[in-house]
């Protein structure tokens, strides 16, 4: 009986968990190097205009990555508008705690929120571009980079 109740509780807890992820796409870099001339472009269709969203940069790198940060040019083109570019300093580590993302062996994943407050998105196709803007080119030990869009839980 206890086993049945425990299994039922686990089932209820797992079924009540839901992902807020609406969209996540990454691109993988050959030879684990990100060349500045390569700008991955991600397309995302918005249909729910009542929801609020957060936008994240998704970065995966090796432990051998030499920097505490990653400068990226982040470009957003919303439906019917011109592209808006932002130069962003993505913090990946600090001297006290080390890598800030989650890691396994020598690979670390980061989801870094780019929107301070939730944003409303209008209906249509959005385009996001990422370009590494570090002085070192190509930038070694970067496995992949991408964008994640999440609905804000109500």
C-alpha cells in the first residue's frame, strides 16, 4: 500500500511539472570553435500574444574555455520591424564560484536571461542572430550557442 501511495505521489508530482519552454534552438560549432563571421540565425513563430516571455542565450563550452565571459552581438528582428542589435557581455564564471552554469565532466551549459523584465511579443516570425564579439577569432572551446524563449509562468 505504501509503495502504491508513493508511486501515485511521484506520478502526480511529475505530471504537474510543465516546461515553460516555447522554443529552444542551438547550433553546433565544428572543431569546437566559433568564428566571428558565423552568425547563427534562429527563427521563432509567436502565436500567443497574451503571454509574457523571457529570452535567453544558451551557451555550451568546455572547461578549457579561457574567459569568464563571452561578448556577443545579439540581433532581434520582430515582425514588420528592422533588426535591433545589442552588444552583450554574458557572464559565464566568477573568480569565487567558478563556472556559473551547470556542468558534467568538462562541459558546461549556461542559460543566460537577456530580458530583465518579461516582454510581450507580437504575432509573427521573429529572427534572432548571435555573433561572438571576442577579440580571439576563432574562439576555441565553444561547443554550441543558441536562443531559448520561455513563457513566464502565471
